[in-house]
C-alpha cells in the first residue's frame, strides 16, 4: 500500500508540475503575448510577467526537490492565494477561475501528502484511537 501511495503521489506531483510549467511558467518566461494580455486583463500593470514567472519557477523547483518540498508547497500556496484574490478582484467566475487555485493546491498538497510519510503522520486522514 505504501508503494502505491508513493507512486500516486509522484503522478499527482508530475501532473501539477507539468501543468504549471506548460500553462503558466513557460508563457511568462518566453514573453508570449498571451501572458502579458492575461495579466493586463486581470489588472496587473505591464512588466510583471517575467518576475512572476521566475517566482513560480523558483517555487516549483523548491516543491519538486525532496528536501525543500514542504517549503515550496507553502510558498506556492501563498502564490495561489494571491492568484485567487486577483481573480476575485477582477470579478471572474467562481468555479472556473476563482477556485482554480484551490484545485491546483489540492493536487499539489495531495501529491506531496501521498509521497511523504512524515506529512501523512502530521496530517492523518483520521485520528488514531
């Protein structure tokens, strides 16, 4: 069972990482027009795209490296919270845009929880007893 949980955790972690790299980090780092257009539509002034892309990539690397995975997940949670606040301020739809940060966070933390026995001990699904 332990081995299956660990592999499921790696799959969730991989899906999260691929999504973040493909849908968020890469367009920002490559200076793709869609990244700047999206940020401006959400009310961000021009010039923040590259910096946010570098921050996302840094947090992702921290999350993927085993020794700093919890720190990376905590930092990424803050970033996702900021993204949710931006979507709320922009008046975006609730389930498809505002709560998307929650969906990503569940994938991220779920992957980490499944692959890290220490995190499972800290946050068990149910209390022992």
